[in-house]
């Protein structure tokens, strides 16, 4: 499982109400916060609100998206290891 820059971009620009990026059954998915309870076993990665709080209301470059996706993928793969999650 790897989170990609496209997953982050989808999170930022989806029309889903209050979107959250989760990993469910090994696949990154965007779900509405209100529907999170239906995704049993899903790992919550981040919400659009959290990303915007960290990077601000700006266009992210491909490099920004890739760096953020890589950091989030590492955090999901090994949550016990401390590292900065938001390189962007």
C-alpha cells in the first residue's frame, strides 16, 4: 500500500463533504467523515482540513504532493517511528 500524490490531490479537490483519506483493505480511499463508521478496519490517515491547516490554502506542486504522500505512507506503515509528517 502506498499513498500517492494523486490521493492527496483527490483529497484536496473532491466534492465529498468533509473528506478523510483512509486506508481500507490495503487501498487508499476518500470517505466522508459521516460515513467513516461504515469502513470497519480502516486506518484514518488525514482529513482535508488537517492538510490545509498544515500547508495553507495554496497550490501544491507535484513535488509537494509526492513528499506529503511519502511521509504519510511511511507513517501508516510504521506508526511507532517518530518522524515529521508534513514536509510540504
